[in-house]
C-alpha cells in the first residue's frame, strides 16, 4: 500500500481486507467485567460491567481493527474470587487472545 496521503485516507478502513492497520497493545482489566462474571478483583466490583461475551466481542473487534502486538491482562485477587469465576474468565480471555493472535499470523 502506498504511504502518505493514500495511507492517511485508508486509516478509517482498517477492517477491510489488505488494508494497512496500526499496531498496538491491548490492555484488559478484569474489573471492567460484571461482578457476576469476575468478583475477584482488587477493588469492590461495580455492578453493570461487561459480560464475558461482550469482552470477547471487544477483543475480536480490536484484532479486526488493529494489529495487536502485545496484550496484558490485569487485576486479579484470588482471595476475593468466588468459585474461581474470575480465574476462569481470565483463562477464557487468554484463549480468545491466543485464537485471534493465531488467526493474525496464520
């Protein structure tokens, strides 16, 4: 793809096949999840957070729009977790990140 003006005009079409996409870091805080999904966070969880499905959709959207070069997953307090919900949510998030990264390089 041409650099300069053509690349600038294409900035909004990053999801299109063959379009050049900006790279970046995906930082995921589990405290953005609803406490029913992830109660084991550092601070008191706030009701009304994301469902795990919403989080998965957001991760997939980030990979579709950007070239995700790295990812972090933060905020976990096993002493506050209930029935390993937060642990399992984190493991699922890691699975989705790995699936999308594999698709990216595949």
